[in-house]
C-alpha cells in the first residue's frame, strides 16, 4: 500500500508542485515589471535576455534559470526568494 502512495506522489503531486511554482514565478515577474513601469523589452535588456523569453516566463511556458532569477531580482528590486514564492520582498 505504501508503495502505491509513493507512486501517486511522484506522478501527480510533484508535477502539481512544479506547476504551482511556475505560476508564482510568472505572476511575480509580471507584477513587479508592471509596478516598476518596465516594458517586457526593457526588462529583457536589463536581464540580458530576449523580449520573447520574458513573454515565455510570464505565460508559464518555461521558468527562468537560476542565473536569470538573480538578474531578475536585481532588476526588479526584490529578493530571489520572493520571485520563487518563498518570502516577502
């Protein structure tokens, strides 16, 4: 019985947690970008990526890399923990 519970967790719960994390990151990037009155192109230039990459992050298509999270936090004036959903500003 316990074996099947582990299979359920890794098959369903783990993917849900990943989706939740991607949703939080996407929401916070967009929220902070608009609060700071940055366009996607301006933010992309500050972070060192392309504007379409910002679109992909904000639409939850993909997540930023660790180094991109650091650059986003610097550009948006928040902590990496906040972008990842762990902390307040």
